[in-house]
C-alpha cells in the first residue's frame, strides 16, 4: 500500500467513525433504571443466565426490562460463527449445560413472564446444533409456567430436518428465524450463513403450521430496492411477521454503519410490508427481533 492509499484509508476510517458518533436524535436512548430493570438484572445474574439484551448490546434493554420483558439466550454465550454485525463472542464453545433448561424455566417463573422469548448462539460443533436443548428448554418453561407463551428465534441448524423438526414439534407460539440482510451483503455481513437456506427454513416452519417471523437490518449498505425485494421473497415463503430495524455498530471491530435510515423510510417499509401480505410488520429505527414481541400473538388467525 503506497502513501496515497494509506492516507485515503485513514481519511475513510475517520469519516466512518464520525458517522458512528453522529447518531441522529431518533436513535438516542435514555437510560431508565427502575425497580423492574434492577430485579430482572439480579435474577439473570443469580441464575447464571445469558440474555441477547446484554450480549447484543440492545438499545432497548432499559425499556424492555422495565416492562419485565427479556430475551433469554441458551447454549452458552460463545457462537461458532463470526457474523460481523453481532457482538456475541465467537470461538470454541464450552460443553453443554444440561441444567440450563431448568434454570431458564425457573428464571421465567421468578420474572413473572407471561410471554417468553428464547434465542441461542449457533452451535455448529454439536451433532444436532443444540436442538435437543432447545426442545427441553421449551418443555421446562411450559411445565413450570402455566399459560406462558413462548417465542423462539432459532439459528439455521445447517438446515438439518431432524433438528428443525425437534424444535417445531414443541409448537412455539411464534417461530422466528432472521434473514438479517440482503443477499448481496451476506458474504460480508454473515459469511457462514446462506440466504436461500434461511428462506427454506421459513417455508418449512410455515408448512409445519407455525406462526413464522423474520427480520432484517438496514444501514449496512443495502439499497431500498434490495430491502423491498427481500421482503417480497420472505412473504412468498408464507412468513406472517416481519421486522425492520437500524443496524448499530456494537464495537469498532464490527462493520461500520453505512447510513442512518430516516423514520419515514421505516414507515414506508411497514406500509409496503402490509400491502404485500405480511400480517404484522414492526419497522422503526430501534426495532429488534423481539421488540414489543408480545403484541404479535394477536390470535391464531395470523395463520
């Protein structure tokens, strides 16, 4: 690299960092640490649990925990994949914790949740991708928490039909799997994932009879037309619920934000999503997969 190239790289780095630091007003979040937030934090720590709220540095953690809403993460806190948008640790995971499903169920009871969201790291190191732990976790939550609805946000399990069937058969109220970004950016954003594989998983979930949900981040370099095209392909799988939210760079080691999308554009995605056939669309700068998720179970008529 010659001196001119080095100078250009340095200028680009500075410009990128200025974009990250110059968040618009609509992305500024106030810290509201109340009684419920403190109580949930204590339960999570005491139960030795992981939450995507913490691991993914979610900007909505204060609001959601104060509403006594949290997304619990199973199968540890180390992922075998290295998606460049995600702040969850990457590496070689530890052994499976066989007591985790019971601890999750007990935590749900202590939190007093009527609607529980479960997600996980990807465990490509396990023969079933962790599907058996998924199923046992859902079973224990239902056993200990009568009337509690369960939403899941699953990894792709490398499209293993047996693993998917194991989770599907637990009949979660909502089965979520995210496409995350547009196909053109997969190699950069999530190199170990596959766009068509994710669409196939959504189709299989719908075919099994589950209310199915997916989500997409914007602000990574995609075009408006690419977002609309992804929404079209996702709705064609039969998927019922779709979410669109702003990508925020969790650390300087992750992909920079390409642009901050205006709320008007998010409203357009919501309007278009409903127009093409989604039953429910959440689209706003701070929307995440599980944001206000309890509102999604309006009725089985979503099918």
